[in-house]
C-alpha cells in the first residue's frame, strides 16, 4: 500500500471547485477535468451556434445529468453578455439620477420605434435543403447560415444598439419546425406592451413566403383598462389590415386596478373559465372557411364552460384525456414545410411568442385543463409538443423566442423578457418603472433620509423630496424588512428584484399605449 501523502486545504479547495464545475456541465475526466474552470471560461466566449465575435451569457444553466439522454441546457436562453463597465455605469446613474415623471406622450410607443425598417431587423431563416442531404450536412448548413446571420446583424448595428435577443440556434430550430407544421399561427403577446413582442418580419414571412394566416392573441387582457385594449386592437388592425385579433385572459372577472394587488395571479387557475377560446375558434372558422370540421371543437368549448356551472367539476380533476405527441429530432430536422393545408382534415395551430407572454396558459385554457406547466420565469417551455384538442384540431407549443429589436433593455426586463433573477443590475429598470407609474402613492414609501434624521415624522414630506432609483430600492427594503446576512444593511438588490417582479406579475402595472392615445383620452374627458 503506497504511503499516504498530505492533502492541503488549497488542494482540497481546488478539488471541490473542479467537482462543482464538472456538475455544471463539463463532462471531462482525468487531467482535462483539472482545467474545468479554464475550459468553462472559454465556453462562455464561444458557441457552435453563435457568432465567433459575440460574447454570450447563458441563462438558467442547469446541472447536466450524466446518465440521462436529455440535455436540460439545450434550449436555454442565450443573450449577448454586457460588459462590467456598462453595468457599473448604470449602477452609478441609478444612485445619482433624480426621478421625474415622464409626460403622457412618453407612454406611447409605435411598432416602428421597436422594429425600425431601416435597421434590417429580421430573424434567422432555415436555409434551403433537400432530402438528398444527410442529417449532419443539414445541421452544418443551418449553423453556417445562422453564424452569417449574426455576423450581418452585428455589422449593420453598432455594439450596444440592439436589445437582448436569442442567440441559441436550437431554439430557433424549434420555431422553424412549428412554422412548417402549422396551418394557422397563434402569435401571442402581452396586452401591456404588444408592440415589443410583435415582429413585423415574422408576420410578413408567415403571410408572404409561407402563405399562412396569423391570429394575434392579446393575452392578459385583465391587466389593462378596457379602453386601452380596444385602442391596441385598432392600432394593430391599422398597421396590419389582414391580421385576425383576439383578446384573451386566463382570469376573467378580475377588474383592472391601479392599486397594489395582493397575490393577484397566484391562485389556482380554472382553465375552463378563461376568456378567449371561443373568439379563437371564431377566428379559425373564418380562416378555414368550412374546409375543416370544427364542430367538435365548438362542442368541447361549450362543454368545458358548462361543466363548472352545472356540478362544480373542475376539468383539472379528471375527465377526458388529452392525446400528446412528441416529435423526435430526426423527424423534425428532415421535415419540409407542409404544402397542403389542413392535411387529413386536421387544423394544426402553432403557438409562438416571446418568453413570459403566457403561451402555456393559453394552451391550458384551450385544452381546459393543465397540460403544460406554467412559470413566470422567461424561457420555461423548453421543447415543443403537440396536443390534440379534438380529432380535427391540434396544438403545437414552441419555446419562447426573443427577436432582435432596438427597445430599451430596461423595458425588456419590465416586459418579462429577461429573467429577473439573472440580472446583474436591476436598479435602472426600477428607475424606468418609477418614472412611468405613481410609485409613491402605490408603495407608500418613506424616504431614506427621513429614516436616519427624522424618524418621528413617518413618511410625511417624502413625496416632496428628490428620489433616485437607489432610494426607492432602499425604502422598499426597509418596508419589507430585506436585510443583508452579515452586516444587516438594507438589501437593495433583493428589493429591486421584488419591485420588478411586482411589475411583471401585474401587481404594479405598467401599460404602454399606442400612438395618439393621450390625445383621444383628453378629447373623451372634454
């Protein structure tokens, strides 16, 4: 037996570090695993599906399961990484910039502001292919085409001018498959900021090149005042006359409110009572024009809506089963766009949209039971699946995709597109929110300067004082009791995350408006 050698604390620390790195996804062993940290650092700089000049940050990285065949990180969100200098600069601004309410006109936003035509903001298309190509050649061609697309995007637009958008080729592949399989596309957006999530390039590609119809689903309609919902419908119709538009909500009967809500959307959802499935059916009936028998779908909607009224039975608790299909990679990769619409008398609906717009909730509502897990974390849906509503209606679910745009990154975060838990600097987004909402009257905060100097005054005169984004976070941390672990200081980072989650959940509501809405509002008052 060989002599035991001393094992120092430094060596033990290195051993544990290598073990942690290996769990995070490095599969190397032996001498190569000792350099796991170095290899992982290199991996952050490049990816087989990314541009060679783009530094990418991978969101929601999961530990790799060695025994299983499923890679949990295959469809994770990939966004361009921000520099430390940029992050620190925004932190400094959040500490120093005094917040002032913006004008009513600043709440208005047009689709041209988000997707300007002169910027050439498209999305990666699947390159031409034939059945004579092997699977490896097809994948290689797709990767080459995608790298060329990214290089072209970054050449056209200077660094920092583009907002966060998806850099994971695997997720774009899922979009290609869903578009190819579907007869009608349900493009789902959040009614609070629909133009952020409606890519004109995608719409024109579907209706032009693919010759398919699009139904725009304005989801979460209960989070906006009804006049604003109508205004957005009119605006989108004026921009895209042939677009079918439907408003949708999984929580009908909840009145819109400007006060801070308590657990507004956290109760158990009753999918059979959603508002909108019947409107989607009517839109599909108009599109199909009798070429598909949708009577079974109509009967299902009426039956699901009547089940709760008759005997209180919840569709989640049992009842009819839902047929699900899982497509293999090889079957999807070698599938061409369907030239025949409504093949075999079946209408295939493809559900696509940005992360966190409620695609999974819409599918659950259409099925009238929970078949897809729902999360407020962007990028929760990892893989597309198909569900049969009836023998003649099929649904396809696609992971959320962030299309290239020039929107403010702070507005992207407030729109739920970027995971709040992954933010390096949330304070500028809090400032953006506070300048556009009556934060003081809603949150009832006490200015940090009064906490130290004049605690007996309560929150008197707080509104008259100057507020920065940092002050708001500090005051919210005081009110909620957020403290750091060791020094027991106000945990401003946790407070900032809490405020952003309130906004994303709709409990502190920020609603954008279409152009001209403020003028119409003034005229209505007169």
